[in-house]
């Protein structure tokens, strides 16, 4: 340890630059992790964090709520399926809404049963219990969608009062409101008077008789090839575009995961070559190879740890911000996983240099072989 620290003190600039480089890479990794999760949550959070355990689409909807239409015949098939308990209707549409003097394309989700389609938990306020009330996303509160705010649907002038806020319930990366299905119908008819009836886009289903959600899905899908039932998490994960976003970020994370060990390993390999003469002399005067290797591994551990702490210090304030319409968040799990992964990869990469240290022959000190 003393030898490692002494060497680092003599080459402060060299080791400091490596630590800073690793810190910047760590910051980018963690920032991208928050960006990925925030992006996916803003797209499908309303699906993942609503109360219905099973959602039933029409096949033609391709697992997009607004593109799906459940006809009366399909609804009757679902209702007559063995093992199906409660059923609720969910409707969804995009409206132009004025909030705090600004216009936003806003998603309205209508439900007829709070236990099947409403946000699972509120962080502020209450669920709607009167006409003209809505629950919004806490990510949109600062834009005029906070508790007590009133938003107006354009151009009809239909108003909704925000009475509650839920977390992670955006859909399509924009302001999202949950309303009773009667208010959804009234909002739709206010901008389209010809809409005399509104069919549900999807059905929200719970199971009975102790069936699991997966078993309920299988029974519903067996009734008709026109029905596409999914569990809540599957409905969110299989929304078009979600898997593509995950795959893109996975490639980015893989490349980042390679860069840190490559940079660390190459650095120590170059340093080992540069000080080969000194290492040979140390071996010649009796320094155990194990001590030299442990000194190298200690340096690698110290450098990766210090770099990770710098990256974490840069990431923490950024993770509390909002990037456009995407709220970022401190990802504790990702911080721990990447800390362990990068430390293991960084130390493992330094073993390339350790092999050279172990291969040094003390007799080379008398022949100058260590400088070749």
C-alpha cells in the first residue's frame, strides 16, 4: 500500500487525469441510466402504474391504447370468460389543453372503476368524486397541472379541476389526466358533438377464483383471436417503441462497460512497461512479486473508486432535474450495480499488467533485460 501511494504521489498528474476520465465516464453512464428510465416512464408510466392487473386490447390496436377499440361483441366474450372477475372500461384520447396560459397536447384517460384503471397511489390530493375533476401527474404540476389548478380543453372551453396528483403516470411523454369515463365522454363530445357514443379502447380486468394474472390472460386470449390480453407490466413493456428504446440504451451501456476496463487496463499496462526497470530492480533486491501485484491492484481499486465517487458527485444534482418533458431520478439500484461492475472490470483489467510483474526474472537486473 505504501509503495502504491508513493508512486501515485510522484505522478499526481498522470493518475489524477485517469481518475477524472473515469469519473466523467461514470457520470455519463448514470445519467444515461436515469434518462432511459425517465424516458420509458414518461411513455408508459400511466399503464404500469394504474390499478388494473390485466388489460385487454383488440388485436388491431397493436397494443396501443388509443388504437384499440373493444366492440360490444368482444366485451361480451371477455365478460363471459371463466375466471374473470371485475371488468372496467378505459378510454384514451389526446386533447389540446390550456393550463396556466399555455397550450399542451394532453392525454386524457377515462375509467369507470377507480379500482380498475385509476392511478394506484396518489402523492397529493384525492381521487375524483365529482364531475369535472381529474388526477394529474406530479411531473406536470409546475406547468399548471397541480392540485387546485383548472385546465381548459380547447376550443370547446370544457374545464377540469386537478384534485390529485400521482407519480410516474405520464403517457406518450406529455401531460396526462385521469378522469371518470363520463367526464371523458363529455370532453370528447365538447370537441366533437357527433360522438354520440364512446366505445372503450381497452378493458381493465381482475381475476376471480384465485387465478393468477397470467392464467386470466391465457383464458381471455383463448376466447378469440381478436382479443389481446396482457398483464399490466407486459402491457407497458410491449407497448410499441419500448423494446427498441431499451435495446438502444443497452448497446450504449455495453460500450460504456467496455471503455472503463479498457482505459484502466491500458493505463496500467503502459505504466508497467515504463517502470519495467524499477520493477526488475525491486525483484532483484528481494521484493516479493505478490507485494508488487497487490500494490498494482490497490492502485486500480483506488483509482476506480475515486473516479466513481467523482462521477457520482456530478450525477447526484443532475438526477434531480427535468430534461424537457422527462423527469430524471436518482437510480439507487443502478448506482450500486454499476459501482460493483466497474470495480470488478477495472481491477480485472489491471491483471494484464500484474501478469507482466509476475513474469519478471530477478536475474534481469544484472543484465539490463528489464529495459528491453
